[in-house]
C-alpha cells in the first residue's frame, strides 16, 4: 500500500514555543490530507482537512490560528502548533488521500508532542 | 450527527480463539464503513471496508458485513494469533462528505500464546 511518513516522530518543547510537524506522501500524490488528534486511550478526532493549494477546512472547535496547516504541494502538508501549551500535548496523526474522494486514506505513523 | 460506537475493551483472548468486536453506527444515508488497525507505535492501517449494504469486507482472516437493518459492522476472525494484538478502530465515511472519517473509540485486543 501507499506510504505516508511523519516527521518528527516525537518532539518535546517548552510552553510558548511553536512546533512544526510534517506529513509526506512518499509514493503517491495526495490531493487531500487530514490531520487528527488522538488522546491517550481515546479515538482519533479530525482537526482539519487540507486540499493542495487551498486553505484548510477546520472542524468545529479547532482554533485555526493555533493549528496552522499548509498543504503547498501534492506530497507535503505541515501542521504548526503555535504558542504551544501543556494541554496541546497529544498524538497528532495525518492521513493522505489521492485524487478521488473514494480513494483510501493512508495514515502516517503519528507524532507525539509533549509540551513542558 | 454521525457517530460510531464500539464495544468496550480491552479484549484478551488466547491464541486460536474466536474474535468478535462489535461496532454500530449512526448516520444518514449509506455511509462507507471501515475497520482500521493500529499496531503498537505505528499509524493506522486499513484492515477492510464495505461501501454498501450487505457487502462483506475481508482481509487477513478478518471479516465484517455491512448490516443496514441493524446499523452494524461487527469485526470477526475465526482464529486469532498473537500477532493480531493491536487496537482496532471502526469508522464511517458519510456518503455526502467525501472521505471524512468518524472513528469509534477503539478496542484494544491482546492475544496470549
């Protein structure tokens, strides 16, 4: 199957700093990428949907100014957590989908963010 | 709104036991239904899917049948292995919203030798 990578896999930062997480589709063009947040022993919550070359669509309750999403190419999307606080500590997972909305979503391995 | 409910875990079984993980959903129309698996330290992998009523998805010995009348998509496997130990997520994608996924809570499965 298709491969999606995330970088970094783990990051620890101080409160108030910003952290950028990359999501790459390695062997296919991803017109749409999704960003999820997963709390310990809980399910994945969709944060936003991004289409290449356009602004991301955020889910209700997700602060777009805090979680900046950029999808500048067909193989790369980034999530920047700005002015991070301890409550932003979580497991962030991206997924990518090809041209058709019926295409399967392929998930990255996730990024563990810890804000001190 | 749309929602997915999975049976509470964790589930612990002995090798070669029969597995059932229940999943029910609430959605309008005819959503697509999925089971994803997350092995320790890894991302989610699509295990199987069904896109219309009475479809049966199957992969690696796992099966699930799309039951519209009971709004269910229960996951089954006849004989589990230690390597099946993982977290299993049931999910749906509404027919009118492209491929946005709504996930259930996840069920931790541990298979002992």
